[in-house]
C-alpha cells in the first residue's frame, strides 16, 4: 500500500553510491521550492530477459494505454502528472451522488485540508469552504408539494430571486509549494528516484467557478426558460455568489458546481448543489441562529435576505409575476332560482336568483398558493342591504387563517371546486350571509342548506375581491365584475321574487251578446295592481301577448294604476284602436317582468279573475246595420216579369253579424212569400243563412248564393250563378225563385247599438217557352243517319200560352222541298199539347226542322232532326274472269264489280287457297276490283275460293263466292313409308309398291303404270295393280298399289306412272318437279338381290382346308382373297387370331393378300364378305398356315426357316471368336516384345 503524505521539506536521505544530490532550488525570498521525486524501477538479467522484457513492455504499453484512456474518458477521473492518480485515496475515488462523479476531498474540504490530494508538481485544486442558499423578494416559507420541499420567493418591490453563495479556499504560493511524496509502507522511507518539478514561480493560480443551472419549469414540468451556465471568480476572500432571478421551479439536484484552478487545471471537478451543501462546512451562525461576527452572518452584506436551513428544502420557486395575464377576474352569476340571466334587463347589476361570484385566477403558481394559504382569493367588505331584513348583513370569503366571527360558516360554503384551463383556474362561490337568518318562504336555497336559518337574501350586495398568490397581501390584485353604466363597481342587486299582479278589467262600454262582449272602438283590456318590491317593474318587459290575428289594432302600455281604476300599483292596459276587430280572451296572455328578469305570467286572460271570466270573445266595431237587394241577373220585362228563375239576394251589413250568427243563429232577417202554380208559400231566412263576402267582393267556395233554399223545386247546380257585387264586410242571404209565379220579399237587420232597418222587393217569374218533341218510331239509324226502311215522325208542341199554329214544320229531300200538309191536332189529355204526323217512304236524303214562338215572346228551341237518308235497296255484286267450278291451266285474272247508291267502304274480298291458305284479303274503296294474274310457278297451283262482300250505309250486305282451280304443272307424286324406304336401295326381297298421285283438278281417263326390269319394260294391266281416288283438302288423290310378286326376280327395277288431268296437263313421275315439294322428280328405282357373294381363298392350308392345289415351286409367301357378286359388293373384312387385319369396300378386296406369320405355327383366319343387299359369305380356317408343295430335302423342310436367324448369329459368333484370337496374338506379341527388350 502507498499513501499520499503532505510535507514542506525534502527528505534527508542521500542517494546511494556516492552520488551527489542536486542543489536545492530556492525562490528569490530564500524559500525552498518543492520538487517531485519519482520512484526507481528494478531491472532483470540482460540476455534471456531482453525478449521477455520487450513483450512485457508491449503488454505494459497496452495496459498503460487502456489506463490512460480510462483516465481520460471515465466520468470524474483525473490524470494528474506523476504518481498522484495511481495513489488516490478511497475518499478521492468515491462516486458522486446522483450518478455524477465528484472529488469531494478536492472541492468540499475545509481550509486545513485545502492541499490534500494534490500531487507534487500537479496543478492545485480549489476547495469549498462553505455553501449556502438565500433569496430576495417576499418569502413564503418552505412547504411540501409534489414530493419536494420547496422554498418560495415572490416579487415584492423588486424582482424575486434566489442566490447560491460559495466559499473557495484561496491557493497562495505557500500552499502551492506543498508536494506529495511517495512512501513505501514496508520500509517507511521515501523513494530516492524523484524528479523535481516547479509549481509556480509567481504565486497561486487563479480559480474560476461555474454554476450550471437547468431550465426553470412550472409545477407541471413545462419549461419556462433556458438553461444557463454562470461563471465567476472568487474575490480576495474566496467568496463567490450567483443570483438566479428567472421565474420557475429549480431542483437542487439538477444544479452543478464546477471549479477550475487556472488554465493548467485540465481535470476540473464538478459536483451537484446538494453535494456541496452536504459536505462543505456552513458559515458559522448562518443557519444556527447563534451569535457570530457580522461578516460571517452576512458575508455579502445583504441583511434583507431570508435564509433557511438547507436541509429543510431541496428546490426553490421564484415567482416574478410573469404568468401571461396574471391576475383575478370576477363574473356575476346565479343559481337557478326562477328567473334567468338572459331575462335580466341589466345582467351586470340585477341578478334573478341566489348570487354567485364566478372567480377566475390566472397564475401558474395558483395551486401552490392555495396549498400554502387555503383559498387564496379573498372576498372582503361584503355587505347586503336586504329588502326583507331590517338589519344590515355582511358576507365574505376568508383568506388564509381567517376564522371566528368574521369567517364564512363552514357548513354554508364547501371548498371551491376549481377547474383549470391552461394557467387559469375558475370556480363559482355562492354568497351567503355570515350569520344565520330565520326561514323565508321565497328563499330558493333554504331547504338545501345544513345550517338552520342560513339562506340567501334579496337585496343590494357590495364586495371587494383580491388575490395575492405567492406575494404579500399588500401586493394583492383587486377585481370587480364588469359593472354597467350608472352603477357602482363591485355592487349588484339580487332579486328572485316575481312581480305581483291584480285582476283583469275591461275599460269602456262593452255589452254582452250571448257569451260575447260587443263594444265600440276605444275599449280597453287591462290588468291592475302590478307591483314589485325588489328590482322594480321593467317597463320594456311588460307584455300583453295575443295571437297573430288578434295583435293588430291594440295600443299596449304600462300605465298608472288609475288607468285601470285602481290607485295601488301599475296597470298594463291594451286599448283597441282598430275600427273592427275580434278578440279571444283565451289567446291573451300577460307577462310582466321586473328588472332582474323574474316574470309574472297569466297564460290566459279568459281563465284569470276579472271581467273576462267565462267570456268567449270581444267584438269591437264602429259600423252600422244596412239592408239592400242585389240584381239577381234577370232583366225584368216591364219592370215586373222575369223570363227565367231569379236569385233572391239580400245584402246585409251589420258590424256584429258574425257574433249574431254564433250566439243567436236562429234570428230571422229575411221573409219570402211566393204565389205560383203550387199556391202560396213563405220561407224565412235566419242569420245562420248569411255568408260573408270575400275581399274581392264575391262569394267564395260553397258560399255561392245558388246554394241557398229553393221555392217549390229541388236546388239546381250553383255553378252558373252570376257573381255578386258586395263589399268586404257585407254579408249575403240568398234563395232561388225557380217556379213561375208572383214573388214578394221583405228583409230587416239590427244590432245592440242601433235600431232595426228594413227593405222589400216584388217580381213575376215566367220561365216557360214552347217545347217541341218528336217520336220517330222504332226504325233504328245505321251509321248515324241511314235508315233501311220508311220513317213516320210524330211531332208534339207543349206551350201554356200559345195557339195551334205556333209550330212550323219544314221538310226537304235531296235538297228540294217536300210539299206536305201540316195538320196539328190537340191532345185532349193536356190543354197545353198539340200533335202532327209526317211519313217519309221514298229513298233519298231528308231534312226536318220544327220551330215557333209563344205569346209571351219566348222563342222555342228549334227541333232540327238533322240530315238523314232513307235507303231500302241493297248493293249489286258481280265476279268476272273466272267461273264457279272451273279449272284453269292458262292465265287467270279474276275481277269484281259493285253497284249501290250509298256504298259503305267499297268492296271487301278474300282469295283463299285450299292448300296455300289466305292469298289476299283487302278492302277496295272503289266499285270495281281487277286482280293481277296468278304467277306461273308451282306454288300457284291450288283450288281457290273468291269471297266478295259489299255493304251500303243503310246496313244492307251483299255477298258472292266463286270456287275455281289453277293447274298448270300437273300432278305431284308421293310414296308411303315402305315404298319410300325402297327408293334407290338394294333389297333381298321386295314389298308392295304404293304410289300417290295428287292433282289440283283431278284426272281424266285411265292412268298408265309401267315397270322396267333391267332392260325390259312391261306395262301393267288393270288386274296387275289397284287404283283408288279420293278428295284431300280440295285436291284429288289417286293411289296405285303394285303387289310384290311383280318384283320377285333379282335385278334393277324402275316404276313409271302417267296420266292426264281435267286442266289437260300430261303428268308422269319421271318429270322434273313431280315430287310433292316440286324440288325434283318422283323417280322410283331399286334393286332386288337375293344371292350371296362368291368368296374363295388361295395359298392357305389348315384344318379341313387346303388351297395348295396347282401351286408349283416353293409356294406362296401369303394367302390371296378371291371375291365376286352378281350385283354389287359392299364390304370385305379379314381377322387373324381375333385381330382385325384388313377391311375393304366394294370390289377392292378381290386379290388382296392375307399376311399370315411364317413361324411354323397355326393361326385362326376369318374372312367375311357382304353385298349391298346384306347377303354375306364367311370362311373360317382354324390353325391356318401358308400352304407348300410336296415334302423335299430336310434343308427345305421345317428347319429352313431357322437358317434365317442362324446364319447372322453364326456370323456374329465367328466375328467375336476372330476378334478374340487377334487379341490373344497381339497380347502375346506384345509380351514377347517386352521379353526381347528385357533380353537386350
């Protein structure tokens, strides 16, 4: 072990070996200058140790490099010159707190140890002699908050700050001359190998102190400023002081101190502030409070600072009031008490409920201020001038430590519930008096409070609000809510009691009419006795609301109570200014508000106490009643007679007729008397029958006058009634005089304010004109005006005041007058009826007209039968170009002619073929039709029906049918199924042959049937075949049946049929186009073959079969097929050992080879041959082989085939043997050559 020892002199030991020690060095003052001894190193043997030493040296160099790097880069390490670092004491190497290395011996020891740890020849390290913290401004003490012990300074007259004072031991020349020597513990002697090093020739190095301060933060850790590094040089006494005045929270553990002794101190040390406070001695008397010298208690001479024991806190808060917008704001609010802030006429003064102050503090240190001082917002000087209490009341929100009689009752005020938004906090404080009061029925909060009698009161409130935060109370900021003009700041009035109202009154002359009141303009509706003891009635908020239709013509205002007949309070009066109006009391509602917005509401004046109870409505009008008659649209002849029904229209005007209709609907206002054919009758019309006129002066909707009552008849449609000339506000009462007779009308009208007025009218209604009718009998008209037989017309005239000659009858035929006597006869059953008969029986176009005028001047409606035609003759139709039942082989072009005086649409005709169907069907506008000729194509051949129809306008119909045939191409031929299958075929036997001949017009005479057999032709007689003829779909069908015996012999056959038809056409089935579809002939050819093919095989032998006869030489190499047929071969097939070996069509199989393997074994061979008729010949040879001549030498025997493979194999074997021999010879020769070589 080695240790450092502080000394001030050199060792007395001399160097061994007679060395002369170097002379001592002194400074100019004669003082000894320290030097540093270096230790000596032992050496090993020279020869063997050289390489080891080199290796060791290299290892040591590497280790030294590692140690050097460790010294340079490890935190807190310092590499002093010489051996100082290698002999550091455990105290020097101890790690610093918080993970930061520090040299506590070198920085934080007292003056007695100032030079300890400094190696001889190394740069000196400054030492701390003390460390302390103080602050400036308003001190708020120390508190626990957020896991820290905080000291707090707030700005007072000047900015707040906190300061760190350090004492640094001065490094003079004497101290710097001290050195550290190395001593061996085993011997107790100093090392002799030292080298001197001068520390300084001119005094102590200068010390620089750095203070590294982190960025200040707020209570949430948000950064408020920038980190900074402060540097200072101690004064002559070694003191240095750093002042930090940036607002924020500073944690001591994040503040570091670093000191450097001049430029040569490359290993400057740093420690945290808590380390400095924990290890450095404290200045005597600073924290103990004992007596001490003034320079020790107040090193910097700042007696206004406040210091605390640094062990009591580990962070500091500096508050210089830099929070943006720092301060207090007050808003005025209310708890729900009936009114609303929005309804108050001045929300900044009048409060319609229990008052609340809405407090908002903007200060980032507000939570800390509340933590140390409770509610840091103070409401003081609170007074209430109550409207219900006789004594003045006070209130307040206590600040920190306030209690006793002046404090708010704790049960009345729960802790304020602050809500945060950024650096602002808001809370609502409910204002209550400090002292309990008795209960009060109008207090909205009485039942909700725990303290009996503690309640909010109505009245005028005055207060003062302040906030100091971390500052002194005298630096508090004061605030009031925003006051409105005309009111003192920090003052308001609380009023939550609604105004009181009296009863409803009607001012003016109003008279009852049923459940209504009727009055003249100027009448008023009011509510009396309106009072308010708090904030007073708001004149602008006194409203008498009505429905939209009732709101016009009213002058509403707040009046003195006398306006409603009451001295107390005020009166809300609505005066009617309209000349005519209707009001429903149920639609009136009263709303009166005081200035605080509290409302007294009467939802319906009809339900309120007073003059409008049980009143359904109020009618106001200044008009007078009137009655007059309106022109009903009938012009009176001689001022008395009306030629039509007449509307009785009475126009009445009464200002209260609508009320009369609703309250007295049965009141009679019009009487009507009628004397007519049905006798005398009276009708009375009541008020309920009156209908108002529209704004345009006409009746609207169902209120048209024709909708009124009728006299003697059922009502007619009112749509034709003329318009009514009446003014808005007038009413009409109407009825209809429809019956002829004398009419008289009287009308009257009156109301509660005027006498009755009357009017009368008289007229005669004559609405009947002569009426002509005609009875034309039961002859119906066709096409509107055509008659197929004669007509008899019975004409009647009906008129009360007329003569028999009143009617005139005018007749024309084909435009010429028809002279006919007009003989009118009276109808004995009716005195007002006359009859006349007219007969029309000749063909022609007629007109008939009857007209006349009665004695009263009524012209009868003319009876005009219009133009009509009498036509008794049907059309005449003829057909040309063809005759019924004829057949035509040449050109055919039918024609049609029609004759009629009144044709209806011309001619309708249809041409239909029995086979081809409808050919043409079209109407013709003309009286003649000429058709085009039939085309000369097979499709034109058919039996045709030409149907013709002609009509006239009178309904007569003429028809004609002509049947004819077109036959230009003769017969067609068809076959039954069996014969159709025989055509063109090869048959082993024939069946009966059936041929059908189809002809349009039928055959004439006997037909001819011939049969060709190979080259011979035979005409069959009548007994050789059968014939049958019948009609089929209008055509002739002849069937020929030839028996099978005619076709018994083998050979080629052809059947030919020929005939002559009724149109003269010669037909045979051999002609082109004689098939049914006319696309080809109907030729009938076939072959009969009952003989099988002839089949023979040569060149093969086998079981039961030998075809070698006649074969010379070595025999064939394959078999041969020989096949023939009497008619025509179809196919031949070859099978060997069950495998198909060949297939040939027709005669190509003749001469074909049969390839049988020549392997000496037998093979099964089958050959089949068929002809076109299906006859088949088959040869089967089991174990077949190629046939050979008679047996010869063995060479040519059965083994001859073996030689074919023996020879090549023998040749191959010989070649192999030859090659083997050559190889042996060559090998031996090669060996001999080698032996010869060996011999040589």
